[in-house]
């Protein structure tokens, strides 16, 4: 099994950006966590990518078609604005899990809407970076059940 972990804007700034919300662990820590957790969940490959540009994220999702078995996505700020990411996830029709480091549903009102959620079979929020491990386990279970 192969998984693609897609990260949206400002996640490259983990450890620097609002550490009271996102913690002090870095993006490199996140990449290591995803690879380790993915291996433990049964994935042969876990690729972790990040971009601050919506079109690049759409390209990454489209390129996953035929290459990966599923996607874990943290669209970050694009969660609340991007129909393009939703459409890309629907287009490739791969099982997907939405993940957020913070508890987005308990934050500002504008964070209450997730466009990508409609293309995801599960959502993990508020578990810090460990939420990615949870999301990868959910994805592995879904893929193994097929």
C-alpha cells in the first residue's frame, strides 16, 4: 500500500507559527512521524508533500491517481475556501482522510466550514501531529477492508 500525505499553506512553518496552537514540533518532525506511523500501519510507502499554493496542491492530488492507494490531507487554510481541492479529491476518487492539528471546530467561526470533508471518509482534529498517525491508521484499515 502507498499513501500520499498532502499539507497546505503554512504547515512548513510548524514549530514557529503559533506554537500555542500548533506546538513546537517542526515540519521535519511531521514528515518523520508520518513515515514511521505509515510503516507501522502497513504502508510500503508514505510520501509527504507541502505547498503554500492551491494549484500545486491540486496537481499533487491529481498526480496521486494510479500511483497511491489513498490520501491523508491537511488543506490548512484552504479547508475553508477551496472547492478546487474538493473537486480534485473527487476526481481521483481515492480514499481520503482529512486531518487538522488543532480542534478547528472549536476555533473561529470561519473555520467551521470544510469543503474537502465532502470527499473524505473520515476527519481527525485536535490531536496535534499525532492526528496524522491516527489518520494513516484509518486509511490503512479502509484499504485493508476493500
